[in-house]
C-alpha cells in the first residue's frame, strides 16, 4: 500500500510549493491536493471573500502543473484532492469543476467533494450527476464523504449526509456510476452521536470505498489529530480494510496536529511525525 497526506496546513505556513516538497522529503509516496484556498470562505459571515491565491486566478492550471512537477522532481505524485467547502454555499459549488480540472492537471485520480450536510441522497445526487460528465472527461473520480452536524443540546455530533453506513450507500447508489465513490473519513465515523463506526462503515461500503481521510480524535469531537495519539482503535479499522480488499491510498488528514504544534520553521518535523504514523497504520493493515 501507499501513504499520502494533505498539504493544506503546511501550505498556509510555507506555501504549496514547499509543502509538496516537504511531503516527499518526509517519506510519503504522494500528496493530497488541498484546494481550500481556491475560495476564501468566511465561516462567521457564511460568504466567500475575494482572494488573490493562484488557484482563484486565471492561471490556476499552470499553478497545478507547477505543483505536479515539484512532486515529480521529488519522487512523488498527487493521488487525490479536496475541493473547497461547504457545499451548501452556491458560490463554493461554482468552483467544483475548477477543482476537478486542477486535480487532473496535478495528476490526481480522485477529487473529494462534500455532500451538502442537510440534503437528501436524491438531492445530493443531482449535484454529483451534473458534475460527473465533466469529471469523466478529465479522468477524475468524485468521492463523497461522511459528514456530521452538531447537536448543542446533547453536546455531540448528530446526523448529516453520509454519516451512517445506510446514508453513505444510499448516496452512492442513487448516482450508480463508477465515477462516484466513497472517501471514508475515519475521524468522522468514530464521533459520538452520528457515525456508524469506521470498521462497520468499511464493511458496509465494500467496493465503493476507494479513498480515506485518516486522523484521530477523542471519539467525541472532530479533532483531526495524528493517528495513535487519542482514542480511536485503528487495529480493527485496518483489519476491516484488509477484509474488503481495499486497494486505495492511506491518506492522512491530521491538519489540526500541524496547526496546533508547529510553525513555518519546524513544520517539516511535524510532517515526519505524520509519516511515521502513516507507516504504523500501513503495518497494521499488512499484519491484519
């Protein structure tokens, strides 16, 4: 199997170019193209603000090609990407085709596009069906992801699109196209109140599962911490992946670990920590 990690946090600290280089030098086999900077979303206002980031400009494909070449020069490829979110924002959705296009230009094969948390499988299927012809032309699969909402009264997560095995399968089967697949966010699946548990979801998804977001939490909050640092038991998760014959990448999304503990001067040390955790997870899979 192969390991990768998202570049979003390192990119904020040192820029995408250096982030891709760091992913390679830390020992990963691929980089996950985080494209959140394509839109500067203000969560407080619920609106997109103007940005001068290259991904938002006219030369966005040239920027994606540049990152691809940096990866190749350092011996790694782009395996997958993550489109901007939240999907509930119409202006964000207008960038999804650009995200798919950048994924293809960078060499990625899967673009994760969140479902709208509060839409039904049929409603989200309309969005994915609209995007799929373009994605196919680009040679890029779209992956939907298990989401969560928060119940303030219970102080825990609650149902959102794809949060349970049944909802996840319903979303994928509503589209019924091999170019729409599942990206299981292990942390989301383990949150109290909403998820079905990662191992259960893996077995239920079966062949539909073709991408992962791996990170740790206290099985309550969406902590996005380095694997093996908190409360998730990764052994049964790795065993479930082995059981279904998972052939995708082991992609870390432990962005809060880097945000909380590192800065521009030492983020590479954090990247090396992440690679060590990814290899440990890979070993669990191999030995399952």
